[in-house]
C-alpha cells in the first residue's frame, strides 16, 4: 500500500514537471503575473508552534493564532489595497473592521501548485496616525485532521498539507505621490485566540474566555505577544483570484424551534443548505453549548445527523487514532464572562436543515437564530418558472443543491466528502451553466484538474484527494468542461492555451486504453440496474475525440482533425458492435443503454426508429414507468427521449410524484436533490447535484433555449419550446454573452401564445409546435421591418433577428399585425 502511494506521488511529481515545461512554451500564454510574493519583501508567516507528531494529537486543542501589525500613516492617503492569501483559511481586519467580502478564503487548490490571493480596496478603513492590520488563521484543507474516510482515505496523506501560513501586502498610495508597502515579515506579532479547534469537516470549538477585546485595534497593548516565525512557503505559484469568492448570500429565518426533551432544542431552518449560522447565546461562565447538524430528524423529533457524517465514519476504530467514533458535524461554544453573546463559527461549514442545540437553559428565540447560506457567489441571472408547482419546487431544490455544492470547487456532496468529482461535473456542468454564470468558476476548475492529473493514470477529483478508480468518465471532465466553455461562452482562449496539453492528454488516454474500449472504471453511478463501463466509459472517450476534432478545426490543425475524426469513427464502431449489432450478454440497464447510444449518435440513421422504440419500451418497463438510470443515463434519457420520442413523456415522468423521481423526493420533504432515487436516512447524501440534470431539460426543452455548436456563445441559437399537455405556461430566461434570451409561452383557449426576446447582434432559429389545423399569428414585432423575412412562418419554423416578438398559434387565419 505504501509503495503504491509512493508511486502515485512520483507520477504526480512527473506530471507537475511536465506542466511547468508546458506552460513555459512560448506559444502558451503566461499565467497571471502575481503582485504578491517574496519579491515584494513579503514572507509567509506563522505562529512557530510545530504540528503534532502523531495523528491522535491533531484532535487535541490547537488554537487559531491571532496576528497583528501596527503601522503609521502620517500623510493623507489617496488609496490603499490589500493583497492577501493563506495556505489554510484566513480572516482579516483593519482597525477592528473585518473585511467580510470573502468567506473561507482562499479557494481550495493544490497549494503546492497554485494559490489564489484576493485584493481588497481598504482605503476607507485606514485612519490618520496609527493603524492595525489583524489576521486570524485557520486550517482549511491545508491542515486537515487525519480522518480515515471510509476507514482508509487520510487527507493528510492524499493532499499537499502543512502548517497554516499566510502572506500579505498592504500597498498605500499617498496624495503626495509617494507609496508604502506594509508586508508580512518578522516584525509581526501573534498570540493564541478563542478558536481552540477548527476543522473544515467536523467544526469549531470556541472558548470566549480567551477573547482579547480590541486585539486588532491600534491602541491594543501587544507587549505580551510573541514574534512570528517566517514559515515554509507552500510552493504554489501566487495568482490573483479571477472567479467569484465564497460569500454569505442569504440569511435564513428558522420556521420552528422545538424540544424533543432532555434540554435539547431542534432548530428547523425549513430548507437544507450549506453554510453556518449566527445565534445569540445566554448562559453563565464556562457553560458549554454544543451544536450538531443534520439533513433530517427522526420520527421522535430528535436529530438525524447520519447522512452528513464525514466519510462514513460511524463506529469506533474507523476514523483512525484520536478520531471521533461518529464524525458528525458539530460546533461548541464555551461562555465567558458575558452573560449573552452572538456566535458564528469560523473556518468551517455545515450542510443541514436541522440544528440541535444542547447546553442552553431556555428555548432560543426565533429572532436570535439565523442560518447563513454560503457558496461561491456565481452570478444568478438565469431563471425558469412554470405553471406547475411541482416543477417549480424541483427547480428551486435543484438550484439550492447546485449552490450548496459550490464552495470554491464543485463537489459531489457538501458534507460527507466535499470532493470535486469529475463524473458529477461531466453529468451536470451544462445544468449548472443553464442556471448560473459558470465561466470563471469552470476556468478555475480546469486549472484544478491540470494540477491534479498525472501522465499515466486517471484521477477522480480535482483538487486530487487520493481517489483514483472511476476512470475516464471522471477525468475527461477536464476536456468536456473546456468544450462547454467554448459552446456556451465562445471561450476560445482556453482552447488556445491548453491545446498542446489536450493532445498530450489524449495520448495518455490511448496508452491507458490501447484497444479503444474502456474496460475499467465506474459506470452509471446509482443506476438501479447494472451498466457496463465499456458503454459509458467508451462513450466519454468518443465524446473527447469529437471535442478534439472540433478544437483542431478551430486551431487550423488539419492533420489533428483527421486523426481525431478517425479515432471517433473507430470508437463509435466499437461501441456499435458491442452494444447495438449484438445483444449484450450480461445484465444491463436498457434505459441507459439506448439513451447512451442515441445521445452519442452511435446508432445508424436507418436504425434510429428501432432504437427509439427500444428506449421507449425500456422506459415503460421501469418502475412506475419512470427512469431507473444513474449519473449519466439520466442526462442522456432526458435528452434522447425528448428528441426522438416526445417531451410529453418526459414531462409526465418529471411531473409525477411516484417513485422513482424528483416529485417523489419533493413529496417526502426534500428541499435539495438526493444522491439516490431511493430515500436514504443514514447513508447517502440528501444534497447531491447528480440528478439535477432535470434543470437542464427545463431550459433545453420546456423553454427550448439551446446553443448552436456551429455558432458558439449564442451568436446564433435555437428556440424550440415544447408545450406538453398538463403544463399551462413556462418562462425561461438565459443570460447569454449577448444579453438575455427570453422564451415565454402560455396556453390559451384555442392554442398558445409565445413571447420571445432575441439579444442584440444574435439570431434565433425558432420552431414552434404546430398542428396541421393551426397557424401562426404575429401579434407584436419589435425586431423586423415586416414579416416577409419570416420564411417558414406557416410551418412554425423560421429565423428571427434581434428584437422582441409575440406570436399566437391557433386555428385563426395567419395574419401579421403590428
């Protein structure tokens, strides 16, 4: 086992060296130039207290250090900017005023490869005379506990870890044209503060008896504080953050606070989410108040924390020396001399709907408790709504699930693992893009994969967390995410930047799978029936070959284009031979089978009627006539059943409350999407993006908003709304690079009305559902001089330039009005 781990680390090292050489090529754009680093006279500093020498000691009290630096500004300040980052987490203040824009900063990366720093305009925080810069340092993912997730995965062995350190530069410009830098160096001082323990997974212990009032104010007496130690640099290149930070975006008011007995209070936030809380506490000196968190409660009203237990550590001996028997999420607060105080934990986050409180003598007041929803604050300018209350509830739960799993990486679940799994990214990235502006976040994600991968085997997560068994369907997210940045945003810079390495990555895939067919890895995770990896894995390989052919054409590399087109044809034929030309000999989920073949265009044109009939039969044989597919099959089934059979059938499934399905989850109180079709109250996450692909279907089929691969970035696009029976209206807004695309339709007494908005400088290819007895009436036209240009209006298929339009589809005579 140790030799395997050593081999993996050596391989990763080799791949890292390769990347350094790659990015030094003159044809590759240089990384963002740092404006923070040792060349500025700034150093990484720490408290000088060594890390424990054995695993069990990591669980003992280890306070977060407080750092301060007093300095004078004796001239009028024109501007001041603070650049700061850490290996670990940090909180920073100036003259006692906390800089609160970013939570859980910096973003999680492989700290030995790259570290992002934030820049703050702090001009308004400085004062004439003496000032003070204060920093609190937390562990984050750089100094995790040695928890043995699932009894075997120890992040202290799998991650780049070390002693928490930070580096900062405060650049001050004066009105007289002079400037000054206040940097981290050995002139800073530190002491230990009231945060006695902090774990990004398990939680925080805060002892108010160790509070130092005014410690980050200029007038504070720090003569008893200790000089800092110049720490060891984590090794990663410093780069300015270009993606949305983690922020508190919503304060949630509890809907109820009850007691199941024994001095225990249960706070019901009403929704499941990721974040922390703030609470007003009352008590006597040294009273200890303990908080635990869970997505569920038991029938007797007590907390059920089991679906959020870290790494399934649920009995003694699993988590390793010193670990708790059950690794649930918990915080503790020890009262100081104040009889009342507000508390909000730092350097951790939880996933929960229910908060259990023990140690409070009286029922907490609702107005004294707030949930704090925190996530990477991606722009949220897209929207979808319909006349179906159930569909709207599913959409709301899906968006909440997506945001809960964006804490600087896109995770599979925000409590148990928090890892950036590529399979989940492969399945859901388009759904995320339809709901949020993901361009800069996904660029960061791609760089995470660059830092995670090696040149001989596949890894499953970025940042790399030691998991390496899922195969190409996970690591190929590195390439598919690039394609979706191109398709949805016309981001061609990423193609140019990484084209050389993408070719090298495809060479690696060929070495790992020299015969084409993928034989190892995880397949359709959580499918209710088995799916061979040869189907899904090879399909992802095929998808990558086609993407590279597209990239090669864009780059003007004819030979590469021909190579990848030939590879794609070979893989397509191999899949066709194994899964279409003959009956698969083993057990197989036939829904995933036919949906995969149709989704990846493997079925010959003449055989498509047979394939779609086979898919429809497989759906009808599913439980309740619903999907029984997993992580990939669900995305494929939603799309292909709509495309080749009817979106009506998909709507009937999505709008149903029967098992298995989204309505089944909502009917059982879900406010976020489950990891499994079956309800789980002790094992599987209740906050998992995987089945959130249904939201992509909302936008693509009910609103009908789809990108055109021939015109990436929505320069031209499709508007093809579907109007299933049982749904009376839909409004979908997608914020494209050119502006808002709006697709709104409503059922009328004799047909449908449509309102379409086409952004400036774009063109939409429209298809409206039209029966033979119906015609299209132009009600409002604010984009064309007349309707003569709407060729195909009588068939419901026509092209619209920029503008706003209203149509009616009914049995009336076709007539244009203005």
